[in-house]
C-alpha cells in the first residue's frame, strides 16, 4: 500500500513538473504575443505620423508648383489613404486575434494553475497517507518483535520443561 502511494506521489510530482513547464511556456507565449502587438502598434503610430507629415509636405509643394498636378496628387493621396485604411483594418483584425490568443493563453494558464494546485493537494494527501501507513508499519513491526520475543521465551520455557521431564 505504501509503495502504491509512493508511486502515485512520484507520478503526481512528474505531472506537477509537466504542468509547471506548460505554465511557463504559456506565459512565455502570452508575453511574446503582447510584445509583438506593442511593436506593431508602435510601428503603426510612427508610420501614420510619417504619412501625415509627408502628405502635408506634398500638398503644400504641389499647390505651390502646379494646380493640375495638385488634383492628381490629391487622387493619388486618396488612393493611398484607402490603402492605409485597409492596412489599419488588417492591423485591427490582427489586434483582435492577438487579444483572443492572449485570452486563450490566460485561460490555459488558469487551467494549468488549477490543475497544479489540485495535483499538489493530492500529493500532500498522499504524503499524509504514506506517513500514516509508515506509522502503522512501525507499530506492527514493534508488535511482531514483541511477539517473537514472547515466542522465544515460551519456547525456552517449553525446552526447559521438556528437559526436566526427560531428566536432562
């Protein structure tokens, strides 16, 4: 029985170690996703600022240089604005997907943490059971030793009585 609990305790320890590794990996993945999202948002903000400044400079230069080119440049900029809008939508979708993945990772972390907690509780209970069983084994061993000594005493007494009866 003690060996069974010991094997179960070892299996629980291995499971705890596996869960801890999975938890570390999930945290790493979530942190990586956050970092990538922050980097994409930063790049987007920088690009939008650069685009606004460049568009403003182009408009001023075209207005001053050639009104016909100014109109064609406006059309060009409107097309570029549509492309930027499309890129923004794409980034928003990516952001939503990253948020969903992050939620999924957080749920995985919560589940793994709960499983780890449960496994630790089972391991603690198994250790208590092993201690109880070891105590019972020790008591039984003491009782066996006492009975062996009693048996030895009775055997010696019987041998002595037999020797007296046979005259030795």
